[in-house]
C-alpha cells in the first residue's frame, strides 16, 4: 500500500455548501478509483502567502483541505490530479507520496 497526502485550496468566492461539495466530490473521485481515504482535515479559510492568479481572477485567500489516502497504485492520484487541474474551483493542489 502506498500512502499519499493531498492538499488542495478551494477558491474563496464559493458559498459554504459549494465548498463542502467540491471537497466531497474530490473525495468521492479518490474512493471510486480504489483509494482508501484515511483522514480528511478541513483547515478552513486562510490567507495565502502570495496572490494566486487563475484565469481572470486573483485570490488572496482560500479554503484548505488535506486528505490522506492509501492506494495500491497511483490511478486515484492521477485522476485527482487531472480533475484538479481542469477544475475552476481548485486554485492550487499538491500531492505527496509519504514514506513509511
């Protein structure tokens, strides 16, 4: 089993319910691709270290989420990465493979 930590930032212009739906949809994506979600940590809204431009918008804060998963292969991680890159609701994401 491989362990991964996925951190992503949801844009702050969404409503609270929409933010929770974005996180839930990405968690579901991981689970449907055979990953076991071991922990979900919502850090809430935080100020970014620097402004992030995505499209025509500039963001100074965002809603942080950290998801820890276990997976036999990297299929779920690759699908998460693909969807996060094309999603207009995610302004940044980072995937780290944790060593045992």
